[in-house]
C-alpha cells in the first residue's frame, strides 16, 4: 500500500521510527519525497524509494 501522511515508517539504515508529516511529488518524474519527523524530534526528507518498491495503488 502506498505511504501517506500520518503513516509510521522505519529509517532504512538506522531503524529509528517516525511519522510522515508531509509529502511532495516531483512533477517531472513522479518520485515522491517524504518529510518525516523521527521519534527524537529530528525532521528529515527522504525519497519514497528509500522505503522499498513503489506501489501503484
């Protein structure tokens, strides 16, 4: 299922958990960038591809 705002995710390398607070989509290539607030309060932007293959749902 496609990730959406409010979903809980795990960082691919550090395994820390956080929540998606915003999603941006690049209109040229349709790759989405997720803005994530981690449990420690840090906010980071990561491409959706970091979390595995994309779903078309």
